[in-house]
C-alpha cells in the first residue's frame, strides 16, 4: 500500500474517511464531538470509546447512499506514551485502511498537532509497510481487491507543521527501505549485491560512495574482516559513503554498521533453530545505509560518513577456526575463540578505518550479542561508550522516536574477561556480561574519539503484533540515528 501525505482537502470524487484523534478523558469531550457530527446515538452507546491508547472505533453517518465513514482513534495520555501514542494510532489506521477495497483519502482531525501530527503521519507510513517482493501473482490474488494507495489529507489549518510532517514521512520511508534490505534473503542480498544496492541509492541522492573489495581490504591490512570472510565463496565488501552538507573541513560524524549478510556462526556453528533469522545480521548496516535517503532528501548542514563492512560468515575448509589469531588493521592481534563472535571482528577493522577521517564522533550499530536480549529484553537497545554526552544524546533521541536505548556500564573490571594468553586480546569473554565484554572489545579499537556502540540484537525483528511494526524487520535504528543527526548541534 502506497501512502502519500498531502495538505488541503481531498477531491470530491475520492472516497474520504474522517479520522478523529482523541486523548484519553472521561467520555465528555468524545460525546460532544460525536453530537456535533450527528453520531451521539451511535458512538457513546455502542463503543464505550474514551480515547485510550490503541483504542479504535468505526462508524458511518448516513448522509447519502455512499455514507460518510468516521474513525475514532485513541491516543491516551502523555503518561502512557506521549507522541508515540499518535504514532501507534497511525499504524492502527494503516491496518484498518489495508482491509479496504477502494482508493481512500483520510481527512484528519488532530489535537495538539505540534506534538501529534508528525508522529501520526510517521506511524501511518510505518504501519502500512508490507514486504511482498517474492510473492507471486498467484499468491497475491487475495490482495488484488485491497487498497493500493492511501492519501492522508491534512487540512490547511495544519500547514504550519508541514516541515515536521515532511521530515517524519521521509524518515519513516527510510526505515521502510532498511526493512526491505533486512527482509531480503541472503541468496539475493550478498555482500556484492548489497554494495550495489547502496551504490544505486547513493547515486540517486548524489552522495559520494566508495566500495572496497578484497584487494583493497588486503592493502588496508583488514585482517579481522578478511578472516571472517574467508569461509565464504562470496567476497567481502567495505561500503563507504560521504555526505558533505556542513562546512568544508568540519570533522564528520561517522556511522559504522555491522553488515553480516548471513551468519551461520562459521565453524562455531549455530543451532538450526533460528538460523533462518540470520539474514537479519546486517540490520545495523541497513540503518546506516538508510541515512543516505534521510540526508539526501533533508540536506542538514553537517558532514556525515557511513561505513558498512559486509561479509558472509560460513563454515568451509577455508573458514576461520577457533584458536586462530588474526591481526587487525591497527596492528593489534586477536585470538578467535568463537567464530560466531564475528561481528565485533569486522566492526573492529571498520572502527580503525573510521578514525582516519578525524571525526567529531563515531557511532556503531550492530546486531551484536544475544546477551543484550537477556540483559534488557525487547524493550530497548543497549548502548555503551566512552563519552557520556554522546550516550545522553542517544538516550534522548531514543525517547523522542520510541527507539529506546539504555546504557550499560563499561568498567575496567570487564576488560579482564577479554585478556588473552596468546594475543593482545580474545574475541569473547565468556557468558557473563556478554554484551558488555563485546563492547569492551570494540573500545580497544577506538583511540581518543567520542564513541558510542548500539547493540540492537533484540530489536531488529518483530515477532508479535505491534501497531506500526509489522512482523519481520523493524528498521530499528534508522529513526534513532536520523533524530540524532538532524538535531545535531556542536
């Protein structure tokens, strides 16, 4: 379903639906609105609608043979979600609209538009997402009669908020792009095809792109990245892009994303259960690559560089073995005790690479550890780093976007777990504090630069029901990083 957001009123020849957002209250304000619409006999008696979060009610007011359709959506209170309630309402409306057979237009009545309008539009885009690239026409027969396009019309009274709405729509569309990348199976999204997809996106928005293959990576002495890649027949890539929107010579912000297009675990083979989900192991890099769309369309005044190492982690006669020792591009040596801890290896070389740009900050994002899910569950991503101001910035952006983050400690005691008798360090520190020791490992490759690490291993995929995140890839991190970049000051 394609969704467009417009200002003004819908044409008279299109079926229009009037949508009303209501904050939670006693039924007084809702009943008054219903009475004004001529719905007083329908709404309070049949729905008991009070504007609770995720509450919805549909009814028709018969003015002519076609009828005028009204949808009431609850957005609760600030105490139970704030602007995210409006985002959730947008997702719920997308679900309602997806069942319609006709082209439809939505005319919105929105309280507190400064807070709710952009979030609602964002939720509508996110909730309307579907991934059906690989469904045949035969299997899509049941979808043929459903709505193909939905237009949200925001009345002229909301024109003061047009920039905020445009921004939210663009960022939501970028999140949907990331979802497409993550949902694509690994036989279609190899490191090479992934790099080609990124290059096409960069070309569309006229953003500089450079892709490094095995020979260039060898010249850069990226022994960790090449070590992970050697078990696969698919050659690795280092995908880099550069957005120059700030002053010439101003230090950039560098985003680094883990791009393991499929992760078997290598010789330390994963169990069969859940293996199919390992196409998601490039979700961090998808969040980074999706920023090309955000920056290319919104054009903020800052300099940003994206770095995405892309590999497959496969078992073979050439594969990395437990006990192998590799050398990173900065000369540090790593004893590999578990080949399924490969993400931190490719990120380590990428972090070394990122520092050549003398950045003002480095943020890496990765589906790095199952341990972060044990520690924090599926409500938040874990963040760690060496700069409290940067971590606070990510926390605040997470609260604004509902892509929440929570800081874990990175104390000296944890570094004891990754000491090696054979090399400078080992790539795993055992089961205790696994998310923290993974970040401790990464920190060894960051020198005197503000740095933050975001572990999204519990957030990349949606299994259950959620108003604006359909089952499958979530695109987590796109809106979080966009909020940080677009609001960056200093």
